[in-house]
């Protein structure tokens, strides 16, 4: 008899956050799981965003082997900004591999699964899907979801209008997602089931200050996690005995002190220039440009033969890249003297594979509290936004029931365990 596997991704939940919750007796169901079965910290991926992290998880390889480098990307010649979807992924996912083995799969709400690809079972895309009518494979499963009141994602704009309404919506959508999963566990045939809760990520982005400092909505935040833990307890009761169960997050979280507009800073340093006869946007960068940035922290050199208006000769590439890295290393917060970038990588240092040339020439990782953005030609370099939480690389968590996760160091290590 095939042993069933259930994976619950809880987006953005930090290992250290759970440690604090467990220490004060909160989230007893997840605490019991972690204490009995092992609980450890796990690294994410560079850059540390959900698109790259979940693509790396599902493919089990680094970004230069699956080709998802960020939520947005660019076509260098002619220059165009594009939005990445799952169709850009070039490596096989966990559920595709299992489908080929004849295993029946159900996948719900994993980022970078839109458009939904055929599987041996059911796949419900994540938040990049614009229309619930196109959210699922098979396509007619979307009618089932609509009848159940399914919501792909909560509109972040609600948080700007009413933070209380936003957190209530997060609770409602999370509950509905779990309830649908509970029905499918009982009603459908499956061998592998994965669901991702994105509502935690949304909550941390907008309520981190309440979480850490006991602000106005700290009670509602704690109630949210109590409800999450309650659903985890119900989940375990509904799963068949001896199931393999995996819990994980794709990255951690910390307080956001300031957004940093990297392109505005590159312009200030003279590394990014714009044509005098047009608006300041990346489509209108001047040939004299040395480099530009796409979020978060991906630096592209203006290489001749690759970029539309490239002027850096191939033989100059190494020396220019080193020069740019030196300039990047000098970037500090003028008020505190803190380095903005904690780590500065050549792409070859962290990536290897057939899609290496699609990666940024330099990938920078921010110091804690600095969220790297890529606004162009307007506003300040440092700005405070409505959100107050940001992602971290080194504070994801993983725990497994009937699964040995002791060898897992990064999110890329998990696929082999699930497909063995």
C-alpha cells in the first residue's frame, strides 16, 4: 500500500518566531509535532523571495537550473520588463515527477504554478493567477472551487484601507483553504498532497510591528496563529495513520526598517544614466549606463552584444564587474553608517547550470532591515512604506513526521526526500 505524503508550506514563518511561540505555550499542535519529530532551521535562496524559493523547492535545484530568478525579469534586447510565471520553469517539479511514477497528486496554492500544468490529479495555481476560472488543472475543477467560495489571494490594497478588515480576510481565506483541503483529503484519491498557506506571508508584511511590539492588532495577530495551529491539529486527525507529513516555510521574516531604491542610488553614483529626451525609466536607460537593477538586488551590467544599448566590451566584463562590486560595497546608510548590502555575489558564486546566463551579473543580499526595491527616477533612495516586515534568508523552518529531514540545509534539498 502506497504511503501517503502531505506537505504543508507555511509561507515566511521564521524558525525563531516558532521558538518564541513554543516557549510561551502557544501553537500547541505544531509545538508537539516539532518536539516529537525534529525541528530545525533551514536556509532559503538568493534572492530571498517566494517566487525563487518555491521554484527551488519544487525543482530541487538552484535557480540557474530551473530558470526562475525573480517575480520580474527582463528581455535584454530589445529591452522589455516581463513578469515570470510557472511557464518559465525549466526543471521538473515534485508533482510532475510523482505523476510520471503513477502517483496521484493534489497541489494547492504553491507560488509559481500558474499557468496550471497537467498532473496526475489536481493542481490549483497560486497568487499570480488573475482569474479563478483559469486557476486549476483540470480546468473544470475551478467550478468546484467557486462553489466552495475559494479565494486565490487577499487583495493587499485592503490593508491600506482597513488593517482590521485585512487580517479578518486573511483568517477567512486561510480557513477556507484548509476546509477545502480537508474535503479533498476525504473525497479524492491521492498519494501526494501539498498546500501552501500564503496568508502568513501577507500578515508578516503588514503586521510585524504588531507582532514584535504589541501594537494595536497584536491580539488579532495572535488569534490568527491560534487558528492556524487549530487547523494543523485537525489536519493531523484527518490524515491516514502512518502518513508522511512535512511542514516548512520558504524563508524567514524580520522587521523592515527602510525600503532602498537601488536604481535611484545607482543613478546618484553615475552608474545608471537616462536619455535626456525621455522619461526616467529602465526602457529609456542611456548607452553610458554601467548597470541597472531589478528587484530584489539583481544587478545587470550593460554588456555589449547582450543588452540593447550595451557598451561594456566582453573583455572588460571582469574588471567592470569588480569595479561595480566595489561601489556597491561602499553603499551605507548615511545616518547610521550601516552597510546596505550584507553580501555581494558574482552569479557564479551561488548559481550553476544551463540558465546561468539568464541570471543577474551580481546578486546583492541586504543587511537586516533593508528591503531592496528598484524604483526608477522618482523619490528618495530610502523610504518607509506601509509594510513593516521583510524576508530573511537564514530563518526558514522544517519539520517532518515519518520523514528524516536532518540532512536538509536549504530549501533545494527537499525534493529528493519527497520523490525517493
